[in-house]
């Protein structure tokens, strides 16, 4: 069993896809944030969305670890 690779259980695949989508959305938000002036209202709103999304992603990843 030492050479076996680790794979996700079937029950965590939907969460894994969700995490992947969240990661893509986080990257897109980061790119948009980088193009805005530092104190722009839109930037602050996007940064808040990014923090919320990151927190949700961490929650989903912790749920996945609990199901393994």
C-alpha cells in the first residue's frame, strides 16, 4: 500500500468541483482588483467578495477533510 496514490472519496467530488470553481472565481476577482485604484469603492467591494469567497472555500475544504 505504500505506493498507492491518494484519491478523493466519491462523496467529496461535488465539493472538489465547487472548490475548483471557487479557485477560478478567486483568481478572476484578484485580477479585477489589481486593475482598480487602491481606494476605489469597486475595489473595496471586490476585496470583500474575495474574503467571503475565500472563507467559504476554506469551509468546504474542511468539510471535505472531515469526510475522508
